[in-house]
C-alpha cells in the first residue's frame, strides 16, 4: 500500500459518522502531525469531542494529556506527551489560562489543541495567545438534510472510534515524515499566493507572525508530501481561504480577496481575461453602422470630445440644447443625448431609427417642470419612467456621398477586419487556456487533502469565464461573417 493510499484510508476512518467535516478533520490531523498548536471552534453538538478523540486515535499508542474545565495542576514532564488537549477552553479561568501558557511554552513536539464554544478572537485574545496559535479550525453548526439522512441510515455508533492498527501513525513514522516534509519545495504558484495574502494583510493592517506563516507553509508541504509530491501546488494553498485566521474581521477580508488571488494565479498565462471583457456588442454595432449607413457629410459640432449633432427643444417654456453623438446617426436603438453640462440627459430619449431624422421623447415627469430645475437635476428618472413623444427633428446634410466619408469608412472597415482577426486569435487562445485550466482543476479533485468545496467554486468561476469567452468569440465570428457577406 502506498503512503498516499494509507493516509487516504486513515482520513476516511477518522471521518466515519462525522459528515461534512472531512476537510477540517484532515487539516487538524496535519497540524497535529507537525506539532502545531491550534484552536478547534464549534457550537455544542458540532462534533468537537468526537473529532478530538479521532485525532488521538490517528497516532498509535499516542500519549494524550486531556485537561478539562476543572482546576488541575499541569504535569511537570510535558515532553512525554504526544498531544495536549484543553477541553472546553475558557480563558476567563485563570488556572486554565496559566496552564495553556505553560503548555505552549514547554510542549516540545506535542501538538497543543484548544477546543471551545467561545469565538476564536475572544478566546485567544482574552488568553493572550492569539499569536501563538497557528490556525483556527471552525466546525459547521449543522449538517445538510442529505448528509443527516445518510448518517441515520447507517444506524451505527458514531461515538466509537475505529482506526486499524495498520493505518495509525507510529512515533517513529511521525518523526521521519516530519523530516521528509521539511524537504518539500514551495512552488512558485504557492509562493505567489502567499505573497498575495501577505499584501492583503499589509493593506488591511492584519498581523500574521512569521512563525505562523512557517506553520502554514509546513501544512502545505505536508499536503504535497502525502500526495507523493516533492513540490507543492496551487491546490495545497486552498485552506488559506478558510476562516483559519482567528479574528472574524481578518477572516472576512482574507477570504473575500483570496479567491481573486487564486483566480489570478491560475490564469497567469491569460491575465487579460480577468480585465474588462471585450465588447463584442460594440463591434457588431460598428460593423452594422458601416455597412448600413450612407456616405453623407452632416453638420456637426465638437462636444464632449466627439462630433455631435446639435438640437434645441423647448420643455415647459424653456429652450434646452441637446447634443446627439454622430456615432448614433442612421442606427437603430435608443440613446441619451448630452446636455449642456456634458452629461447624458436621461430625461430625453433619442432614436434615429436607421435614418438621419432624430425621434425625440421626453420623460413625463419633467414635461411641466423642465429639465433645468433643481428638482429635476437632483432626481434621476425611475426605472418605470414613461417617455412621451416630442417630435422628429431633421439633420442638416452638408454633402451627399462625400468622397472623404467614403475613404474614411474604407479605412475603418480595414481597421475592423484587423481588429476581428486579433480579437479572434486572442479569445481562441483564452478559450484553450481556460479549457486546460478546467481540466487541471478537475484532475486535482481526487487529491488527498483537497478542499473540494473551494475547488468546486473555482471550477464554476472558470466555467463562467469559458462560457462568456465563447459568447464573445461567437459574436466576433458573426461580425466577420457579416463583413464577408458584403464583400
């Protein structure tokens, strides 16, 4: 039996009868193996006591010291213990607080595990040990209906712990593996993710000690080691996106940003895909305008840094200037013109309906007050705003079939063809990269110590990016075919 297979079976044994807590059990096992100190947090009935027993059972003939809420003196020889557990940890008890500090100072290679129902930040801050705890493991408050039904079907005694002697870790193995784990190399992907989290911590004034980072890095190395690898992978960092950071504010900030860090790293070969997506709708708009519009030269004014068609309309006795961007002439679709303040005037709606005549509608809410009043300025039109027809205004044509316009449109057509080719190549490359990334994520799902919940989220994000890229590519092809059909 390979080491990976053996540890996989051991993890399965530890999780029997404790559904939807598998990854928390695995993370605690690794921390215990490495001699790290951590806090197990969960409400009453969440499975803390059972999980604590399973961690002890994972190690053959482990000598465990269990300290409850009752006052008792600490043994002098802490070095002889493999695991030190503080049950129902309450730092308000001075004796418990003192014992924990003694254990954290003199625990040797033993793992110090605190468990309790007090929120991590309260428990660890009151105990003045928050910087001495490597991570917090948070148990869910309940289980899903499906998991509960599956558990009830077994009708087994979930309070009992059964670990085959051949699976349990001996003291010699633990010592040997810890030495081997130190030799595992942190990959560039893992280091980039760590650096990203460090930046977030710096930006938000979240303190994480170097000692804690070393402990977290060792957990990543252990994950790689038990998967038969000599170097970590991106997937080994996924537990950083869990609420392990002891303070709720820190957890919230890091967990929100962590997904962006991982997505950026996993798409490092196509970083532009996370930028604003290519506007394929605008491409189609420009292509259709070039193919369907005339070669007329219109009288325009430069306004808001673009040529505009100028109109004046009278509303509630006041004359209002409007500027319709030339790019909309002879097109279909509603748009808002600019007002004299160079903003879109959303109380006036325009549409050329494929001609050079502008159909204008005015919001019914300003028909009697005008659009220059403070009331109108300070209140944007509602989503259900009704627009009433105002009129159809002509546009002054300076010259029909203007040669300069013809040449300009030819140049724009060539530019669009080049743009289509470049975008098609870029989006095709992105699609291929996303497909490869998706396959890589899918293949990692069966890895030992894989955070499957996070991996599924990542898979869904990549799928969404793949689908949106596919839509863009389809629109680009549609624009290409439309141009090709016109010769």
